């Protein structure tokens, strides 16, 4: 039976599986964003299909998350983990499988919301083939990323061309911060339409436990001074800056100082190698006695760790938004972050936390010390942080803004340009 729901849409996240455990290789903010947006949209009356690439033969093809919200995994290339820099060659197969799914289930999507540049390419093909409306969120801009890495991958030229093309051809681009919009205009193209709609967080789940309760659960004493990092092990996340900053803290030697570096890793994979590198720096600086690596922090664990911390540090070299920031803030924990990208939007210096130049461990040490040595000010920053998240960054509010944006395009019927049998060509 054909899908008759006029609000039936597709979210596309080729490499960021919405149904995967957060913290696994290359699973982070984008996965959370797509999953949470999909579920919130479904609660507001949309029928949401989220498409991703199947990365394991053991993964179910369809995962139902809630009424009218599901993840659909399509076979494109080997059913195993493939680094995002090596997925592009499988995108034509992904498009064909998505079109096949629609034919088999008699579904026509009026709109696709694509996430990251790989999905942008897929969306642009669907736009050519089916005339669908395309909304796109970058999550990361190649023009910014490649400035902060020493080795630029071979795929860079293709990525940059795709990011420019989608900005100029999509019906709307969703920037998650004014800073990201500014980067698009300065570094990608002056053409195209952009709306700023931030990322969100679950303000019920994050913020539902006090610091005292959280520390009791984790076995951390009330007197402890807890510095927390949550995220992937990736050199661009700046964990080394954090370690060196805490290593030179004026509280170094205080028995109450604790550094917690939370995140999953796979031995032998890129994130596992980065974790090994970070652990070697911890050992080199003699910090092992007050540094812990709890591993991947699952959904039940995250709010507890955030609440237990005195300060959450986000030392990334670049972040277009930074979900960790607003998760910590929702828990009433101030943030010390890099003065880059979306962190300039989420963190209000001297009100909800502090910002420092990226890669500057001296500045990070000073900022962390300021908060740790002023508990009353720390608590005020935390209260301000929670209030800011409540007012600006709930998932329901984000979904409402996206829904209004989608509705603008739903009244414009898609143009059936060409359907099955299309030949897709890689452009590199």
C-alpha cells in the first residue's frame, strides 16, 4: 500500500548510523543529532525514515525507534566498518538501494534532510532523479577541517566540490550556529539559502541528577575537583591540550584533583591508536594516579558523569556545534571550550563557562583553575548554563523549527524528473 502521509520524510546519514551505540568508531554528535531529530519530529506528527549504510551483517536492516520513526540500513559496499574517507565510491549503490526500497514499499518522499557531505551527494542525486526537496546539515566543513590537519586526504577535492554544490542547489541549508553560517559564506559560497537552527539536547535526561547523587553513584568524594572530557579519541578533539593543561594546573599535587577522559576506542583502529597516544602522555607527565579512562559512556552513564564534574572541557581544534557542550550545560556543569565554531555560540564567556584559543594548554590550565578554585562562581556558571540550554537548545524546539522549515517546501509538489534505471556517475 502506498504511503499517503504527506509528512513522510527521509533523513539521510550515510556514515552516521542513528541506531548505533554512541562512542563506537566515528559515532558521535551526528548520530545523536539524526536520531534525536527523527524521534522528536515523529512525536510532532511526521513519519520519519532514517537511512544509513549497513556496516555489519549482524545489524538488523530495520530498527524501529518509536511510532513513525525507524532506521533503515542499506547495503552499499562491504557490510563492515569503512572509514568515512573511503565511503564515496559506494554512494551510487546507496542511491540505487534507496530508490529500490521506495519502489518495494511504494513510498515517495517529498523531502530529504541530508547530513554530512556524503549524504549531500546522495540527496543531490535524488533531487535530480525524483525532484525531491533537499534540506542539508553539514556537521563539519571540509574547508575548515583541512586547515587543522597536517595530511589532507585524497577525497578532499571531491568533498569540497560537493559541499559547494549542495550549498548552491539545496532548497535550504541548516547551519547549527551563526559561526557555521559565517564559515559557509566565507569559505564555501555566497550563493544558496541558509537558516540557523541549533542542535538540541534532552533537557529531561540531562539535568535530572544532582552532583552529590552523581558522585555517590560513581564513588567520587564530595571534596574532589573533577575535570571531565567526553568524546571520541581523535587528534582533532584536542585531548592532548586538556591533559597538558591539567598536568600544569595549580591544583597539581592536590589529592582531590581528578581527570576523567571518557570515550570508547577500538584497539588497532584510529581511535584506539589515539587513546594509546593520550595514555602515553598521561604516563609521561606522571598523571596516572589521578586520571581515569572509563571507556565508552552509554546513554545511562552520560548524565551521571556530566553532573559529577566540576567542569567539562571541550578542547577541539574545531567544532561546528559541539553537542557535548550543551549536554554538560544541561546538567549544570560549566564548560571550558576552544574559542572556535559553534562553541562560540553555545558557551557565553564568563556567564556559562570560558573559551580559550585552541591548542593553548596554558590558557586552558588558567581557565580550568579559575573555575576549580572558585566553587561559588562555578555553581553560578552552572546555573546560567542550565538556563541557557532550557531556553535555546531543547530537541522539541529544534524539531519544531525544522518542521516549520519542511512545511514551507511540502506545498511545492516534487517534480518527477527521472526514476529507475538511472546511471549515477562519481565526480571526483
